[in-house]
């Protein structure tokens, strides 16, 4: 095997103490990640590993700065890169914002103690909006080994803590690695050691997103008046809808569209859900046709019942097939023109399933962050609704959702979750400690986001 072949030479090579700590051996996972980077991104990464970048210690050594070299965060050590990455307790506690890209096309690389995360920034010096980011030094074999050891000691909280810090793709790689290393099915092993709400949580973490969503759709429709299925269908982009349709057919042996006619009562609602998931065409991910907006404004209902496929087929088609960007543009233009929100019109003139579906689509299209902040709040002590909102957005915009939640409801999201479960009439004592642990693990990543940038740590091209 190549892995380990050059380790002795690398470890004996003079210098590069930090590089040897971060890369003690060859890693195929790191190599595969590295070769996909652009030239500027590789330049930044080399600067981080070698310390030859815009860092106070290095700049002083080469004569570009003349000031104290003590760490400005903890004031305990010279600001060597080793200290910043591996030792600074102040930084580990979340009191410092490590790095920010200086241009729109740079990568913002944030380093916490013994772990690196990377996320393409959305604007100049903008922190990521996701709370779970891909790991540069991700090793599924190590995670699998750690999980196996934890489960051997019945430490399922430790298992949850590992899985909650990994992206969906990384969790699927851990499942594959676990099977290859131990000849066992990780999801089945977890099922044998957990029950009820905690089992559902870990099952969700170990399921590909489309698989998890179709399971939740089935459960929700079985509950009667539970809107989780509608939230999933009405807020999923076209590519995810396609995956769900394909997975549903492969998993259950029948079409996703058929479950609506089997479990919904209102014909208009059944037809609308089926229209969303039917291809030819399916909802495009992003596109706005400016020339259509003025005409599409007239589709917003202005009289009772003007919502159904029979009465207003163009609205029905618009809501089920247009991109969220187009729907948002039309809704915003309608409000500018009439000073009345499209959602208000929907609630006033529509009813039943169509009222719920149309309003959810417009609310999500206009403000996805606000939509999911409301979904989390309305979930209260419903672990399924809470899991759905958190897991579906933690790799997208959970940072912004958390901020909006705290602004809207005047309480920190973590505290609200804890209070909701503690006050529940149901027995959530076990769930509270473990489910809150998972959410804390996800939201803990926010500590890497909301702090002032240390100027000397900004990577410059």
C-alpha cells in the first residue's frame, strides 16, 4: 500500500512541525479533495500548512511588520500558526473568527482545533451560512473505527456527536467504510442499540436525504392533518424532487404520486401534489423570466374559489411548475403593485389543501430563512419536525435561520429547544438530553462564524 510507505521519510524530514501534525501520513481522501481545488485555493492551503502567509509572526520575520507577536486572542503565546490551529484555547471557545476570504472567488478556510472546514464564501468576507461544512481531513475509516468503539461501550451519545458534525455525503461514506471494515450494517447496529425518538434521529442521520424525506412523507400522510409532507414537497427544488420520485419507486415499488390519492381526501390537493412531482416538466431550480411577471401577477386570486385547476388552471400550473425564483419575483411585484401580500390573498380566497400548499410555496420562495425559522418554532416538542428542519438546512442556511429565529422570537434557538422538550407533557427526558446534544453539535459550528476578523489572518492573493 502507498499509504504509510513514505511516513518515516516525511517524519524525519527537518522542519514543517505543523505540517507533520496535520498530515502525519498520506491520505487518499485529502488528495482527492486537493486535486479538485483551483490554483488560488491550493496557494491558500499551502500558506496555512507552512505558515508562510499573512500571519503576524511570519510577516514580522520577513520584515513587513514590526509589532508584538503575542496572540491577540489569548495573549499567552507568540502567534505562531501552530498555536492558532492547535493550541489557542480562546479561539477554540469561539472567541475569534479565524479566516475570511478577501474576494468573492476565494475560499474561506476556517481552522478549529484539530479540524479544518472549508466553504465557498457568498460575498466579500461573508461567513458561510451553513453550520455543517465539508472536512478537509475527513477520514471515514477513522470515524468508522471510532463509532465501532463507542457502540461497543454503548456510548450512543458519542456516536451521535460524530455523525452530527459530518455532512450528509460524509455520513454515507462512513456507512460504506463501516461495512467494509467490519462486515456489518451501521444503520442496523444503531437500531439495535437505540429506540423511539433517539433511534429516529440516528436513522435520519444515516439516511441519504431523498431516502429520509420519502420516509417522512409516508409517516406524515399516515397522520392525517400533519403538514410535514406538504412542507417537503412544496419546498423541494426540482433536482431533489426527481431523486425522491426515483427513490420512492425503487424503495416501495410504486409511484410517489400514487400515495397522495391513497392518503389525501381533497381532489384539488391530490392533483396539485401530483402535479408537483410529475415530470414534463418538473420545477426548475433557478430561473426568472422577467417578461412573464406582469401577466402572472393577474393569476393571484381575487375572488372566492379562484384557486383550483378548473377555475384558475394557470395559477395551478404556475405554483406547481415555476421556479421558486419566478414565484418570488411575481409575489414581490404583486405586493409592490397592490400593497397586499400574495399570501394574504391566498388565505382569503382559497381553502383546504390548496390554501396550505400555495401559501407555503410563496412564503418559502420569498423568504426561505423565515419559512424554516417558523417551521422550527411551530414544531415545538415534535422531534420529527425539528429534525426535518435542522437536517434539511444545516448544510444550506441554518446560520441565518438561527439568527432569524432569535430575532423573531427573542430567544436563542438552543435554549428554546431545551425548554420545549422539558415542558412537553410527553416523556422526552431521554430525547431531550440526546436530541439537544445533536442540535448543539450542529449549532456549535456557529462559533466559527460570528466573530470579528483578525486582520493579520486574512489570506490575500
